[in-house]
C-alpha cells in the first residue's frame, strides 16, 4: 500500500516554473527593499513591505514546486 501526503497538482507544470520564477523575483525584491535605508511612508502599506514580499515569494516557490511533481514520475 502506497502512502501519500495527499498533495495534488492543480496546474500544468509550466505554471509551476512560472510561479517559482516569480517567487524568486519577489524574494530578491523584498530582500533588496529590506536592506535599503530609505524611510519612505510607502513601506507601511502591508503589500509593499519587504517581509510580505518575501513570504509571498516563499509560498509561490512551494506551490510551484508542488506543480512540478508530475515531472519526477
């Protein structure tokens, strides 16, 4: 009997690669923004904060990696 995590693919693998690339871009932008010393008021908006960009990027990488499972088989 085969045990599984119950994780299934929602999109084709091509979308997975796109999600991973966008996730990496978000992480790079969030990291670059967190290192800048500019105190701009736009950083107080939640969607533009560097930690939000890094978190969204990480989620996109994980979801994109799940979409690549069919290529492993």
